[in-house]
C-alpha cells in the first residue's frame, strides 16, 4: 500500500482535518496536485515524517504561513485508494517514461523564457496531459522523485539514499487521511 505524509502549519492542517480532504495546488515541483512524501513500509514512516517537517520548515522560512494563526508544524498521514496501480498511477521515475519526459522537456523548455518553478510545473502538467490523452485515461496519482528539503538528513550518504519518493495526487478523492500529529 502506498502511504504518504504532508507537512503544513497547524492552521492549514485544522482546515484539512475539518474537511477530511486536500485541495490540489495549481503549481508544484512536479505539476499540479496535492503533494505527499511517499513510503510503503512502517520502517520508512519516520523518514517520511522528517521530510514533511523539513518541508514545513522551508515554507515557514519563505513566509508562506505568516498569516496563519497557528504556525506550528503538523504532519498528516495518508494512504491512497488505488484500485489498479497500472492504470491510475503514473510513475515518472520509470526509465522509459523518464527518458520520454526529459526529451519532451528539452523541446518545450527551449521555448520558455524564465524557466522558473511555474514554468517547470506547467511542463510537467503538459507532459502528463499528453500521456493521459494518449492513454485515454486520467492518472489519479503521480510518482516522482524530488530533492530532499533543506535540513533533512537521512543518515545515509546522498549517493546511497538517492532522492525521496513524492506522490502527487491529481485527483484528491484517492487520498485517505489516517491521522495527524502536531510536531513542533
């Protein structure tokens, strides 16, 4: 089973818990969606929690919680309802898909002037939409790898640990909230 963590301020977590749902962002590191640090086994849960806490730290430094009443860190634990992983999940880390994406990105990014986060997010969205159109289906969940947030230490050398798994819920109805923990 695919599981994930989401780090945010406690005010945002209160809203998420009240609605028992997430809203997909329109821009993100790997396109639109709600973002979660992925894990499968309970042994990896602490790492996913630490990634969520470090992400909250980055967002706090950026000032993204400055207007929130409760700025403390909350980690929300989820799993995903996926009936057919081969149909509903797009794994961008899969070698053939990753190679196709890199080739596609080189062509598209040449036409993008700023190459900022919004542009990169749009390239992911365009690529995923293209794949969905070809496959005649929509992907609920995207699996990607992203850089570890600043402050995260896996306890392993980077060339051993690699980059952590991230799941992006493009269809947030597949996200099942399991619990929430106020961390800091």
